[in-house]
C-alpha cells in the first residue's frame, strides 16, 4: 500500500507525507478532550477509523465509517490540519496513521488499545495485514473448513 502511494499512482497520495499504515506503539500524551486513551496505553493505529456513533458503526459496518474520510484522503487530521511540518512547510499525514516515524499523531478514533503484554512488533500486523487477509478469506473467497487454499506473495 505504501509503495503504491509512493509510486505516484495512488490518486489519494498527497506529498510530502509521512507514510506508513501499520504500527504499534505506546501513547506518550493525549490532546484536549481525549477520553478513551491515556499515556502509557499500548495501541495500534486504524487506517479505517471507527467513530462508534454513525449509522455504519452502529450497524456493524465499521469499515464504512465516514468520520475521517473527508480529511484523511487529503493527508489531514479530522479537524482539517496537519500536525507535521519541516522548515515551516506542511508535511501530510498518511491514512490517518503515518507510522514510518518515531512519533506520530493520530485521531482518538483511529487508535485501538491492545493488551500491554502483547508484543508490539506482532500486534502491529492487526491494523491491516491480518484483517485484510482474514477479510479476503471469509468475505471475498468465502473459504470454508476443508477447502484447499494457496497463498501467494
């Protein structure tokens, strides 16, 4: 995904940007109004945010949540700003996560708490790779017990 955006073929690729859409980390600080997270929480970023309030989230179709869609594709936070800059010039966010950095800034609804005992270098895959694979198996290919499956790539 990141390589596709970097290639210039991604219509939502905005540059310059901090790429990266899978990760795991520890909350350092939280902004005003943040209620579900606190410093020291272990988290994974979600490139598909879940507000929990819209019709999609309430129907279980959280992958269709529109809470951050309008700004995320423009490389911005939900409030329409970017938190990154270099020499006073804006650097854009990527998929609401920007994980190819030592520190990043994410919207509260773009983070999920994980067990602090879980190794971050393993749970980071839950944010995209694992969920995309499981979705492909169950929803697209509709694999059932006993089916033969080949995985390439």
